[in-house]
């Protein structure tokens, strides 16, 4: 198991993965897009790591909208953030 928080970076962008705690019992990502903070949560480290890689790829290639979309099957997919 890696040390937490784990930071993954690509192309000048970074995503942190935090381990579960008592108050937040799931792995969570932490990243910002255009000044807006996102913290989606995941049941397993592997899912969090997969989403972190996807988000970084989207950001590194200039697709900020894609980085704000949660992967299919995510519980928050379809919600509108204001």
C-alpha cells in the first residue's frame, strides 16, 4: 500500500488520492479544474487510481470538460454541480 496522500501528476496537473478515514470512509480524489474543487469518492484504491489517471489524461490534453465528467457508473454521474 502506498503512502498517503498519494500525488499523481502529468503535464503540470496533479491529482491527490486520500485514504479512507473515520469521517470519510472511502478513498477520495482531490483536484481542481478552473478554480473549482472536485473530490469524488471510490470504494477501492484501484478505482480511485484509475479515475485519477483518466482525469490527468483529460487535463493534460486540454479537455477540462472531460476531467469534470465522472466515469460511467460513478454515483454522482448525472448530477449538476453549481
